[in-house]
């Protein structure tokens, strides 16, 4: 009898907190649509961009080969590891674009563009859920303890302010939602994922992951469980993994959300909040209170953990990834990953000096200031986050989520020659922005007199982001602008010089292509497989500019290093012919046509081979050789 009035008081206060934070759904939906529309407007110039010869050509070649949806094309998409890993969902969206638009770039870019708009709206929805009031949840979880002990513990105001998920006014929640979603929508770091057709798998995977986190909040966010929403979470996680293995980190992010804002690890009723494992992770609530709370939360997620583990093993087991494991030691890869963690934080705050390609350093060492400073920064953030986990739990939850989202693309398993890439921050920036938003709200509440200055600073930063994004979109217009921008930051990088030389060669700007091709050869590692291709490109450029002697030299070295470069062998025959070395030209051409007869039709009309084709001593043999290959 003595506790009943207090119980009534608590229940009334809970209902008051709930009713005071209610926002009409149409207001929230309208806000998310507005933020999405602004993001799409900022990214609108991407529709005028073309394809780039950097992985785009790999997808286009396969799309041309498949042609349309069929049993054979579906079988290939669901079993092939091309170009890097299993990604059937991404492949199906590309094939749908090809059937609708063919090789028209605007249609393919429009799909990325629209996916980005949906992603921004989902980010806003997730932030709204994360910022739902928790004061009522605190009271619910302490209700049983209070009824039995008479002791009531309310959350500290500073905790609520820093957490930003409790005690917020409706306008503050809307501002937090709109701010985080808008930055995710217009930040220059997002350009690469939207403007690069080949990066669609990362964009779409991030979309599925945010959707899965939204359904997870619905499944467990009300101090209970919902089988339907949990199955939706599992399904979206599976779709994300089939889009890109990047989604392997999703279970860790879920656990971080369990820590904060859900705080399910503190609940007296975790046993009733977790799913029994007798029905694949969903089903009847478990009442086993003997297990620690975190173990129950892990057991609840066993299905998504197994799915992530399987996808991770499959991705790492790809032959290209296994080969790359031997190029750098584990310590070097850890240093590269740590540098990337700090790199994205810096670029998120001040996105200047952005490049489409950041080459991997050849001097990875802890005593290099480029790597030592990031290590110290990461250690400092980790210490503060753990130390302040009770006062500011949002910091630890966001830090763990950020690291988990970067882990699959951090460089621990190196894919490609890049040290970092803008697209890797596409989703990882979200937890960081939640912390930044928390700080902005904290400043707003502490020093309201500076509110106007704070709003002006945020507005100026947003305008700066939009302008930088527009400029970054122009960089991805074509190969010339792309690799020209990369070389403005890394003028001696062999890969960037090689790709620019190729772009100029395709544009038949041979004189301009000569310098970057020479830099690509001069700066390439002698043991890299890129060097023979760079020599082949330089040899073709020399051939086109009538420098036949240097052309023969480069093409000979290219063929000697890599005999599978068939185009180099063909161009070597052309260079020999131009120099009057017809015997060598005929021998090279004969061996080539024996291996690849399809070169016969080109050889029969190529002006470079005219001297061989018309020479009295070789004319008959040339005709017989070409005709025999055509048969």
C-alpha cells in the first residue's frame, strides 16, 4: 500500500514525457523529404557526368556480354566473384540500368543519384529514432527496483544533454535529425559513392544497412522485442551482404546501439528482451537470467553474426585478397588503418585537399609522423571514450560504431593501391555526426547568448560543404578531369599518370599523353604488374608520334615482362614494320595470329603494316597468314 501512490506518480510522469515529445508524422516526413530534395539538388550535376575508365569499364563489359536478364545471367551474377567479391544485388541493379538505358551514362548516374536521396531520408529516420526520449525508458527500467527498494534514480541532466537522446525538446530533435541527414546528404566525401557508377555497391549496401538499423530500433527499441521487425532486420542484413561484404560490421553497430542509446545491457529484463535461439534468433522470449546481459545480447544476434562471419571469410578468401595479404605485414596494415581512421575525421570537419585517389605510402613506419600522430589520436579518443562512458555514453557508442564501419575497408585486407578513399566514409561519418550534433546542442544549451553565432557558423559550414561538393562532382566528369585532379595532389604517382596517359591516348591526344606515360614508367616499382602495361602504353604513344625506335624498346620490354599483353605484341609488329625490320615484324605477327586469330582482320587493313603487306618478299606470305587466321 505504501508504494502505490509513488507508482502512480511515476507512470504519470512517464506518460507526460511521452506526450510532450510527440511530433506529427507528417512534420517528420516532410522534413526528411525536404532534406533529401536539397541533397539531390546539390548532387544534380552528377547526371551530366560520363563513365570513367576505372572499374566502370569492367561492369560495362560484363553488362554487354549478359545483355539482359536471363537464367544464365542470373546464374552468373549469383555465383561470380567479379570484379572483387560476390555482389549479386549490385549486379542486378546494373543490369536493370543497362536494359533501360543501354550505354547512356545519365541513366546509370540517375540510379545512384536516386539511391542517395533515399539513403539521406533513411539516415534522418534513424537519427530520429536514436534521439527518441530515454527518460521514460530509464523510469521504466528502474520502476521495479523503486517499487521494491523505494529508491528512485533519475538520469543526470549532463548525461542527458551530452547523450542528446533524452530531455530533448521537439525542435531540438528535428534540428538534430535534419542536421545529421543534411551533412550526410551534401558532404563532399559522399561524391565518390554517388558520382562513380562502379561504387554503387557501397552506396546501396549503406542504404540497406541504415534500413536494417531502423528496423532493429523498431524491433528492440521499446524495451521489448518484435518478431516481424527482427525478421525484417535479418532480411535487410542479408540483402546488404549480397550487395557488398562491407555489411559484415552491422552486428557490432547493433551492439553499440544496445549500449547506447538503448542501454539494453543495463536492463533488469534483458532476459525478456532477447530472442530465444530455438527459432533462428527470433521466437519466444528467453527467461534465462543466469547468463550475463551482454551474452544474452550476443546470443540474440547469433544469426546475423554467423551471416557476417560467413561473408567475411568469403570476401577475404578471394584470390586477389589472399595475394595482397603478403604485400604488407600486419603491423603495417594496422598503421595504414589507423591513419585512415583519423584521415576521415579530419576530412569530415574540413573537406579540403580531396583527391579521387590517395596512393599507398611505401614508407609505413610507426616512427613516421604520418602514422605516429594518428596512433596517438586514436589512443587518446579511446581512453576518453572508455573513461567517460557513464557520463557521455554516446561517445563510446559512436566511436565503436565508427571503427566497426571502417574496419572492412580500413586496409587490414588491402584491395587496390589506395591508402584511403572518400567513399569509405559514406556511412561511417554518421556516428561521428551524431557526436558533433550532441556537442552543438550542448553548446546551445550552455551558452544561449552565442546561439545566433552558432547558427551562423553551422549555416556557413553547410554552404561550404555544398560548394565543395559541386566542385568535387565536376572532377568525376570524365577520365581526364579525374586523373588530372589526382595528379594535382600526387604528380609522380605511377597509377594516376598511367590512367591519364590512357585517357589522352583514347582521345588521340598523343603529344599530351607522352609526358604522363613517361612518368608512369619512370616512377613504377620494377616488380609491379603495372609496369609492363605502362611500357605498352608508352610504346603505343611513341608509335603514334613516329618515335619508332623508342616504341620498339618499350614494347619489347613489355612483352618480355608479360607475354600475355597481346596488344603489345601486335603493336611491336607494327613498330618493326615502320622501321623496315620486316622479318621480325612477320615473325611477331605470325606467333600472335597463331594464338589469337581475331587480330587478322585488323592486320589486313592497318596502315602501320602496309610496308609488310605490300613488300614483294612478304606480300604472298602475309596474305596467306591473314587468310589462314580468318578461317
